[in-house]
């Protein structure tokens, strides 16, 4: 079982997200008010807390949301899970749709550190069942395909 460390959103694309402590996850949309929400396969992004901590050990000094991730979760290596994995957090049901992403333009983190973990460590999901997720909630793996 994992624990939600941060729930992050941004009002527009191309900027770091801010930790807003909780959010409403709408079916086939994402987090209400987040610029990356929409009817597509990358509605919600997740990043493992230990990957952020390891990156910070290299002097990055990043906070939750800095990589553009919506959920920071302790207790899982998301990249090790297969596409199709179902994740439940309270009423919210997420389906993993993609692992990693192509980075089209290097972010400020890459410019500072010469590396960014989101393209290889971040995972993306779509929302199958909606509800609220807040910091401190438990996240569980329901099914691995």
C-alpha cells in the first residue's frame, strides 16, 4: 500500500504544479482545475516519492509538483508496474495508460541538473471512477495486467 504525499495542479501547461493538498478527480477528465486534464490517456500523472528523494540527493532541491506530476506517492515504484494496472485511492479508480514520456523541450530542472526523472519515472493514468484524493490517503494496486 502506498501513501499520497502530495496532490498537485497547475492552471496552465508549461509551469510547475503546486501542492494543493486535495483534488476532485473527474471520470475521463482528471483533476478538476488542472491544465493537463482532458479527454485523453494522460489525465493524471504520478511519480514515486523515493525517486524525487533520490534526485534531491544529487542537489536538485525540488518539491512535489516540480516535475509536473499530479500525485506524489510513497511506497510504489510506478515504473515497475505494467500499463493497465488499476490503482484505487478511496472512491477514485485510476488505470495506468503510459510509462514515461518524451520530453519535447528541456525543463528548468533539466537545465539546472542536466537530467529530469519525469520522462523515465513518471506514469500516466486515466480516471475510471471519480472522487476526492487528499494527502495522507492510501493508494493500492488492484490489478496488474
